[in-house]
């Protein structure tokens, strides 16, 4: 996919992609919002971001995959379940040619929400 223009809302970000990609992004957004209803949406690092006592998760469309960024702790905690996907310290690559594992995403977001709650308690 070609380089996209900078956006200021998640709606703008999603709407710049073809229908097949938009459907995936909307479902990903829906899953994240269900698991993190108190998180606010914003664009950070030119990516859709959910913020709860800090950046919770990001996602972004790449040429051949959707990048999901749950911080290093989110990748490490689910390392065994992520063996079918390319990962790095804080990123997971979900190929555009395969279904997104939404239930796994749901559990990762839930994990990150718990981390955010603990962070808030520690900050008090």
C-alpha cells in the first residue's frame, strides 16, 4: 500500500484504506474498545492508539500485515500463543492474508488494561 496522508482521528485513519482492510480495522477497533472501554482514542506515532494511563495499544496497516503494538509486556506475556506470527520486542504482525485472531487480541488488551490499572495504583 502506498504511503497514506497523516490523519488526526482513528475514523480518518481507517477510512483511507480499501473496504476489505477497513472491515478488519473496524473489528480490531471494536474488540479493543470492548476490552478497554475507559481508554481514549487518539493518533500517536501516526497510528490509531488507545490510551489508558499511558499508551495501551496501537495498530497500523503495513504493506502485507496489520501491526499490533501492545508494548513489550503484551508480547512477552503471550509469547507461546504468538508462535504463528512474526513478533518483535513490542510488535505483532498479523498477515493480511490470514484471519486476525481477535480472541487473542482481546486477551492481550485485557492484560494491558490490568497493567494500566496497576500503573495507576502505583502512581498514586
